């Protein structure tokens, strides 16, 4: 594989360095989600500003649970990492969690011992 093939491959499959998403409710009552991606924070904020203007002009409203609880009994929102947590059940107990970059699990709460997540 040549260097050019490696570079082209990385470009085709790389994630954008910045992303933004929000949930909104249409005039018909449908809850929708939009995700935008940008090469820079400035690029992304410009796209987000245009998207918000469009959604407001069309009469769409923010989802009442945007950024807190998704409204489903099977998922919750992690305020620490700004992502969805999934419901897990074992031995009659249930909890919500998601994996973080280092491979450990976050339960959506600050650690009492000073760590960033529990």
C-alpha cells in the first residue's frame, strides 16, 4: 500500500473533528434529531447557527428532554459526556451506563472520590 493510498483511505473514513446534535419536535409532534459535523469549531458553530435559524423559521420546537432524558425508558442522557446511556439488567437490578474512551463504564454521575465519572 502506498502513502497516497493510506492518506486517501484515512480521508474517506475519518470522523469530523467537531460535531453537534440536537433534538426538535415538528409541528406534527414528531421528535427528530439532527447531527452536524465540521472541520473546525467555528465551521460547526456557523452550521449550527444556520440549522437553528431554519428550525425556528419552520416552527419546530426544542425537544423538552434535549440534553437531559431522552423520553425512552430504555435510554437516559449522560450530562457528563453528552451522550446516550443504555439500560442494562441483571439479577433483577437495572442501571444505565455507556462506555468511555478508556474502555471503562460511566453511569452518568460524578464520583464522590474526585474522579470525573462513576
